[in-house]
C-alpha cells in the first residue's frame, strides 16, 4: 500500500522546511488524490555534483528518522553561460549571493541568459533505497527581478514559451508548467501504480 488512505486519498510525507515547496507539492499532487503531510526533518543535505545525489542521500536519513517512507526534493537552477552554476549549489548560492549575485555574474559574463530549473525527487522507505524522479523546464533569465510570488530564483526565470517569470505567475500557473510539477507528476503516477500490482 503506497500510503494511508481515506476515501481513496493517499497520503505522502514530504520532508521539507520550505513552505513554498510544501504549498506547491500539495497543489500538484491534489488532483492525483494524494495529500501531502509535512515532515520537518529533511536529513543531511550533502554537497554533491547532482541534485539527485543530494535528494537521495537526504531521503535515506529522513526516512530512518521518521520511521516512515518520505519524499525529499532538491532543486537547482542551471545557467548555461555559467557552466551550469549554481546547479546543485543553488540553495547555498541563494543564501550567500542571492538573485542580485546571479544577475551580477550574468552581466560580467556577457553571454546568453539561457537556463533551466531541475527538480530531483527521492522517495525512500526506512530500510529501502531511494526511487528517483526528475523534472526540468528550460527558460531565460531576466535582467532584473520581476514579481513577488514564488521563492528562490523564481523572480528572474521566464519559462520557454512564456512572458512572465515564475515570480509573476499564480501558484496554479506555476504548478502547471514547473520543473517541480514535472517531477511530482512522474512520482504520482508511479506511486499510485503500485496499488495495481
């Protein structure tokens, strides 16, 4: 059984202290009949070369601490002209140099503004190994902040085919096209398919 159920609703424990991620996870997974409960104990966040390595490691620790299966996400902004920086170091880059720092690096590089957001999800049981899901969305970085919604680097990222930054989109609009939505929808289909085996 994937999780506890009540009238066909499944519940998943999401290990995060990020209120924005929690809100988005609930919005994305609700149409699948999956409710999201917060577990404020993500586990150790290592420095690694990929977001999936970070999420996998953290999920093992969180699942053992919670003594229940947990879902952990690690996301990153990969800027083409900066050789993928900040990538898996995005949370640290945001805390230290912030949006202004990334924009300053782009001005100095005199290169393109193409980038992509990547979301890596890891679902792990206390005695198991993580199952991984990845989502991504390409776009362009703006020259200045636009919008007050979302979090992190959302105010400078315009997804391909769009005119607004993630920071200008409503929660529902962002959750229909984001990297997080891409990864979580893949997770949801897998999670629910286990009932049919």
